[in-house]
C-alpha cells in the first residue's frame, strides 16, 4: 500500500467512524466532502447527498449568513476559528448547540482552497449550563428580593423602638423631665430579636420593657413584632410588673410553643412612679439590671434566682414583683446578654463580673456617657472580634420627684 492509499484509508476510517461532524468546503462554502455524522446532522441519508450544498440549504438565513461570514474570514485571513460555541436553528425550527473548530484548507502549494472543520453536538451540555445559569439568576433574584424584604423589615423594626420619650410632668421639655430615658440598639445583622418599650402609664408612672428573643435574624425579628403588638394591648391593662409578664407569657405561648419549633424570649419590666420614687420590677429569665446610686453600682436584684423563667417556656407561670426605692440621681440600666457574652481573643466571655466591674468604674457618669463607656469596655475586651449577638441597652434616670396629682 503506497502512502496515498494509506492516507486515504486513514481518512476514510476517520470520516466513517467519528461521531462528530467533519466537513470540507470550497471557496464558496459549498460542501465537497462530509462524513456520515455530518450528513445525518444536515438531514441527508448519505454523505454524497450533501456534496454541492451549503449551510443555506440546512439552516435558517441568519445562522447560515453567520457561518458563511466566518468561513470567508478564514479564507481571507488564514486565521482559524477554534472552539466556537454557537446556537444553530435548522430550517424546520430545530435548535441545537455545537462547538465548532474551522481551519483554512490548503493545497500542496499552500494556497487556501476552502475550509474544513469539525463540529460537536453540545446541546445537552449547553441546555444544562443554561438551566444552571437560569437557576443561578433565579436564586440571585430571590436573594435580592429577600435582602430587600429584610431591609424593609429592618426599617420597620426600627419603628418598634422609641423615637421619643415621655416627659414628667406631661408637656415639659425633655431636659426638665423628672425622669430621663435613654436606649441604644446595635443589631448584629439587619434585623434582630431585641426589643424595648418606654411608655407613659399615668400622670406619674412609666413602664419600661426590654425583651430578647432567642437567636437573632428574621425569625427572632418576627417575634419582636408580635411582642410589640402585645405591648400595645397590655400597657394600659396591667401595671403590676409580675402580672404583666404573666399575661405576656400566656399570649406568647400559643405562637412560640409549637410541635415543630421552640422559641422563647427573656424580658424585664419596670414600672417607675415619679411621684414617690418607687420602682417595681419583674424579670422573666432576663439579665439582672444594674442599679446606679451615687458612686456605687450593683445588681438591681440581690439574688438572680428570684427571676422567673423565660417567656413561652411554661404555662401558668407567675412572676415575682419586687420593689426598690429610688432617689434623685439614681438610675437603672437594662441590657441584653449580647453585651457580656462577647468573647475575647482566647475565647473567654467578657462575662457579667467584668460588666459589673465596668459599671462600678463608670458609676458617676450620666446615661448618655455611661452607655458608650460600658459598650467600649466590652469592645476593648473583644479586640478584633465583633459582637456576635444583638445589643440593646435601656436606661431610666431619676432626676427629681413630683407631687402625685389627684
């Protein structure tokens, strides 16, 4: 077998057995040779049936013009087209994707006399890729929508917190009020499970509530919305702190205690009488507030065991109401556990003891300076670590007492 016969045999085996489309075209982009796979792809029974035809006989006008332009560019420049992925639509409307490589076809003298190429059907692969891309786009759109929803929820949740404070007596300037209030809210994410409420209960009494829902994020934030609605209902009904928390517990239980989920919230409720200076308070598993009197700082409750369980844990829970007499200059600060559970570089928590020490160091500061000082000590302890939990501080400052009106 001479060399030409051997080359022909090799070419014939290649053309007959390759599943990819192999084709040769002249200078007018007409087929001069195709393999069986290419003939079948174009709808011909035999390879010879394709000879003399062009892509204009097989594909829709737009696609055929694009293919023709590509091949004419190869003929003019000698630059091959490698690994082009393109969508093809046949005259009968069938759509397919192919990966195509086309080269200039040269004679023995090196002159370009046409083109040749190989095309592989990648329709299944491309459809999977496009489906994945569409899925990724859908996920992106859903994610954007969820982020928009969370941003809106964050704006809505801000309305749950006080934007003004009641003054005593009513109508006086905040600076002249017999009791001062302050709160600071630092969510770890866009929304959180922290909540506080500061309300006028009567001409001389105010109610201050702080809650912390288990966890943080959207689920916890939804519970704060429920608590906000409950506060609207209870504030004018229950002025005894223990009874207030007991009723709140009853209202939260049906929603938070379900077979498929378990949520709870800690809470502390204070009722302060600006006429007598009497502070009444009850606690549902919440961190014990700090009491500031002169240069001293101590826990508002001498025994943390006097706290009741968290809300939505047990049915029929009763909460103990305790009393503390405040004098002008005294203040009480409530806070959520995110303030002292922050960890330092070694993984150790800031802890309640360090918080108490910080409170004693800054005991003489007014609330507007005390809050940044307490948070600052916790931040310095944490170092590079950020607060992982939400933080909320609420303060009440007795400035003076007033005569109770009949």
